[in-house]
C-alpha cells in the first residue's frame, strides 16, 4: 500500500467503508428474505442457506470495515443504507415476498461476477484470500434465490413473469448507477470502478440471469 499517495489511500479507505455499509444493508435485507422464505414454507435446505447468508453478510461488513481502517479510515459506527423491507407498489404482501426473493437472487448473482472480475488484478495476498472467501459465500447466497424460484407454482410464475423487466431495471440501477468513479488504478486495492461494475453486471445478466429465468419459465418478459 506504500505506493498509494495520501489522496488515493483516502479514496480507497472511504470506498471500503461504503462497501461495509452496503454489506450491513445486505445483512438487513437477507433477514427480510429469510423471514419471507419461512412464510413461504421454503425447503429446509434453502432456509439453512439463507440463515448462513445472514451470518455471512454481517461478517462481510466487518471485513470491509477492517480494510477501511487499514487504509486509513478513522472508523466509527457503521450505518446501513436502509433497514425496511423492499416493497413494490401494487403488489400484495405475498407477491412482495416473491419479488424480494427474486431481486435478492439477481443481486447476489451479479455480486459473484463482480468478485470474479476484480480477482485477477488484486495485488495484496490478503485481498486475494478475502476475495476467495467472499466469492465462495456469494455463490451460496445466490443459490438461495435460484433454489426457491425453481419451486414456484404456475400461478406464482405467471405473476412474476411481467415483473422480471422491473427487477432487471432495479438491478442495473443498483450496480451501474452508483457513486463509483473511473479509478482504475485503485481496483487492485478493492475499489470497484464503474467500468468494472457495468461489465460484470452485463455479463451476469446475459450469461446467468436471463438464461436462468428462461430455464425456469420466466424468460419471455426478460
């Protein structure tokens, strides 16, 4: 890290702190999804994966917080970006549960590809190991949503199909329209540049999400 100037270190430190806040937000979000899965009487194996994901997300927030401090952030109390369950206007509570599970599935899938894109350029051995652990967790998290979506009834599929395009727009906004800049020189230190996020998002949608939804009979709207 010695090769980074003071301004660059500050950018990386602040970004890791933002990542920590994002992971803490995901911790809350996965608690909502876990509650949804319980109400939907999801398979026990899916419930177990979701329970693990809740624990993982909190750990991920701590990882990112520690790296922020390591790069020079003063630390402090992490605050999530939101704690309320996501709700979609016009959807019933049962439908909102299904939409939250679907959105979680898509976001976790994009997350897997983001981590894969950044891995080749990470310079610190500790960051490469963190990336390996994070990616292994993220893969399991994405399976929560995919596994449950595979069990939907014909009625649930019919409801979800026209909403797929809405979910895709939300996922794109989340990953491609954030505050990240084009700081490519900082990517090796854990900064996700806007270019990297957009490339990973596009690959995830084209090669995983749309084919996956098509396989589940949800692909026409996508």
